[in-house]
């Protein structure tokens, strides 16, 4: 079987796949309500929040668009803090819907600098909201969200965070850090297939929502919340993904949140050590900020990372992913989130070690 | 097992449910591309179109929002023709995103009158696009889309049609009728779970899209088309639903489109005859326009339809659905689309016949 080591969709445990063989049910009936209520409660424990958590049918990007259109009005001043493709995408969405976006950008592999964020906020008192990325999937960088969030909240701004590839895998205490909207997707650390975006909404976020004028119907948080009060979703949800998530969340509860975080830290460390041992370099500059869910790697000089991945896939059934944006064709990335263990990582590293010589590089 | 007789989600064949136990794959890889290309080609045969067909992760309402934001600019004059909740929803979406909407509305159970549409178009030459519903799921009325479409196209207007509960079940020749955008959802006649909206886009629609200024990123047809050229979707798709649809479409091809339409006609006829035999009345006024996918029924005087449904569900495991909008608490509805046969309909009718006396009505 394939060793799918991309940062989402992640492999699902057999029990989770099996859960999807359950027949369809009425999404306005009692059985669905009980399931949605249970999923929502379990999500809250992993979000470490008492805020509302809403399940929307869509991808992580759909969740990001939902966050923007529910929080902002055209013309609102927004600070975007980006260190990669997903940070840039967040800013693009805000801009598309008419926000007045100021961008603070950091080069690929560089972590977002809290001092620069502080400075940008001091420079323009009219900024209403800040868009942050917890874990930048395109470069394997985890921002110091606790510190960044404190700066944003101390400045009294609304804080909207892309936690798509961190929540559930990396410690991300939504309430403690004061994240007003935190977004994730079912196909990341949650060990479920893609199809649902999950977002938490704080009291301050609900206040902002009440004033927000960007157009929305499908993503409307008010409709989602009103329906959730009846154990429903406003529109027909991706039922199989809800079945899957309902099972995977129970598996996650059983493993325990701290154990899950520790496992991700261990596997990430193993991945980094493995590639460095072969003489390869990480994309992240300061390893202190290396992500525990995705590791981005520079290939050896002269090696085409996409050809290298092809060898790994064709010969060893190990599937990595490539670079995005300016890093397309330049790097390769390991996903080590969700269902993943030492055996998976060792297999992926072995495949890399065996494939490199075919591309003219002999690993140390 | 439950006899799920609601107009979506519809029950899935065992092979379709089983298809979802397949492990996740890279949605940027060759295997996914081959599947998406195959699904897209099969959809085109059932849409009876050479237009582009795009698969979007979302519900049918998501597909409707996608159609609006991709075709229109704020301020555009739009004619909405509605005979129920879904027609009204389409107008609401257009209005929310800034279209200047004129509504032609028909009472619950009444079909949209082509003459009224013609008149409305003659009255205002500035109308750019017309929103129609092929099959109004809330009342069980199928509009004469062929005639309506001819009027709209003869007037040179863009034609955007909610075919959510008709396409794949009722004859809906997209190209012959000149539908510029036709929208459906995986959980209707397609025998797959909810999670994907499928939309066709004509040449004229692409021209309108190029000029359309409503904000969009997640639903952007240009991104969807560019990605489809690589056998991909712009955002991580609901992979299990794609697995399911890939299998259900092959089952549909095997049954044959005309056979599927004939089966739906037969089962709808059986449902209508069955309820009328019991002395109950259909919501549709002129049975010529009765839907072949959903039948809406008035309960006998004094019978609460929601309590009646509860008896049918609790005692006989037959799940019907209730009314929506102004018909909430007033009617009940049978879904007979997708995976459905005579046995299912007979079971549902038997349960109705046995349940009515408990609510004080003795069927004829």
C-alpha cells in the first residue's frame, strides 16, 4: 500500500474508512443531530475552546473564505502577516472581497517576526483585523502564535487564524491565546477525509460578524449557528466525512491530546534528523520554528525534486508533495500529521535514501 | 434498514458505499486525475452537454452561489422566476451579492408560467440573466424548462438553472435547451453522498464569467477550469464523494439514461396514484407538472404531517420529509430519485396507509 506522506489529505485509519460505508440518513433527523453534536463537542476539546465550533462543507480554503466574509466589511483595514503560500492566499481572499489589506511578508522559510507585527499595528491604528497562519504548510514553518496572538489581542484587534494544518496535531489553545476565528480542515491532523472545514468563533468574532457586510449565504455563520442549535447544518453536509470524523475524533480522544502532540513532535524530529543525516537542508531557517506536521526540504544541488518524488513513488510507493508558488519545482515536502507512526517515517526516509543516488546524489 | 424516502440525501447502493473505504490519495496525483476526468466525462453524458462540467466541493446551494458569483456583477439586472423555496433561495443569493433582482413568483404548487416570463423580459430590456428552477423540490413541481429556456434564449439572456433535483433523473438536455449554467448535487439522482456540486458552463456563460465582478475565490470557475485541465481541483476535494460518484455514474451508464428517466417516471406515477387512492391531495395543482423525483402531499384535514411522519419513521422505518418555508408543518414529501424501486415505494405507501388511522384518518 501507498505510504501517503503529504500534508493532506492524510491517510485514514481503517475504522474511519469503514465508517463511511454507513448508509445515508436524513440530515434533518435525530441521528444526524446526535452525531453533529458529538463531533462539535469533541472538536471543542481539541480546539481547547468554549467558543462555538461550526462544521462547514468545503475545503480548508473554503473555511478561510468563510472566516473573511463573516468577519469583515468591504473597505475594512486588515493586516495580513504571511510567510508563504497560505498566508498569501488568506490576504488574496480578503482583498478579493474588498478589504483594504496591508501585508507584512516574510521570505520562504522565515518565521513571522512578532516585532514586525507590533510595528505594523502601531503604524496604522485603523487596522481592524489581523490574518495569521499558525502552521505554514508550504514551507514547514510554525509561527510563534502565542506571542503573535498576544500582540494582536493587546492591540485590541480581531484575530483570524489559519490553523488548517496545526489544530489537532500541534498545541493550539484557542481560548488561552484568544484566537477569534480559528480554521482547520478534516483532511489534516483529524485523520478524516477532506470535505469539512471546522471553524471556531469567539464572542468578539460574533460581534464583528454582526457588523460584517461582505456578501455571504453559503458560508454564513449565523445560519450555521442557528442550525447547529437544532443539531443541523444550513445546507446538506458531506455526511460520509461527518461519519468519518465522528470515529476519528473518538480515536483521538482515546490516544489523548498531549500524546498526539508528543507523537507529532517525535515524528517531525525523526524526519528532520533523517533528511539532515543525508546531507539535505530544511527550508525552515531556524529549526526552532520547524513544523511538527510538515517538513519542507531542499533537494541536493542539481537534483530535480519532482523527478526525485517520482522515483520514490514509482519504486517505493512513498508519496511526497512538491513545492508551491515560488518554491514550485524547487523543494519537496513530507507530511507527518494525522495517522502516522515511526514505521511510516522510516519507510519514507529509506525510500528517499535509496532514490537519491538515482538522481546523482549519494547521501552521507 | 431505513427506507430513506427524502429528496436527498438519497440512499447509496452498497457498491457506492463500499467505494468510500478506499484509502485517501494525493489529489494532485495521476490516480485522482484519471478519476476526475472519468467522472467529468460521464457527467457530460447525463447533462447531455459538450459544455465544461466542473465539480465543486459543497452542497447544491453552494453550486447555486457559485453560479451567481461567477456569472454576475453587482448591479446586474436579473429576473428570478420562482415557484417555491429553492427558487426564492436562488433570488436571495443573487440579491445578497448585489444583483438587482426582479422576481416573478408563483404560488406553492403552481408551475412557472412561460407567458409571465416572456412578459417580464419584454418589460425590462436591461435584464441580463434569468434564474430558473427545473424541479422545485419544496412543492414537487417540474417546470416546463424546454419552453421557458427557449423564451429566455430567444430574448438573448443568460440562463442559469437550478437542476439540483432533476439532472440525472429527469430528462434535462442542457445543450438542446441552451442552459448556460446548470447546477446539480451529488446527493440527488446521482446515488452518491452529499459533498459535491456539479455545474455545467456554456460558451456564453464563460463570456459572462469573464466580465463578472462579484467576489469569488473558493467558487471561481476560472480556477476550477484551469485545474481541471490538469485533472485537478483548485482546492482539496471531498475525495470519498468523488470515489462514490465514480462508481455510481458507471452504474447509471449501465442502467442507461432513458431507462433511468423511465424508472423515475414510473415510480413517481406509482407514488401519486398511491396517495390519491388514499384520498390525499398533491401539492402540485396541475398533475401534468408533477415532479418525477419528489411528490409533495397535503395531509388529510386535521392531521399534523410532522406527527404522521414520526409514526411512519418510528413504526415502519420509512423516512419522509416535511414542508419548507410557508409549507413548514403543512405538508409531507416523498423523495423517489436515485436508488429507488417499486418495492421502496410500495413500502413507503404501505407505511403511510397504516399510519394514517393512528392520526384519525381512515384512508379509502
